[in-house]
C-alpha cells in the first residue's frame, strides 16, 4: 500500500486518504465495491471522492 501523503499541518491529503481507503476496500471486497464505502473510509463525502 502507498504511504499517506502528509500536509504541512500533519493531516493526510484528501486524494491520499481516498487512495488509501480505496486500496483497502478493493483488497477486502474485490472490484465490486460501493463508492460510498470508499468515501466513508476515506473520511470524505461522495462529491469529493468523484472530484479527486
């Protein structure tokens, strides 16, 4: 898995959080996943998920 990209304030960038969450969900469930689960695990809404 990729390492999370940290911002200068110590938080994880939104795209990095989404990628980390997607990797975990795909590894657990295969390719038939609900994007809402990726968004939930990444700590974002579905709008930002689709934008990034």
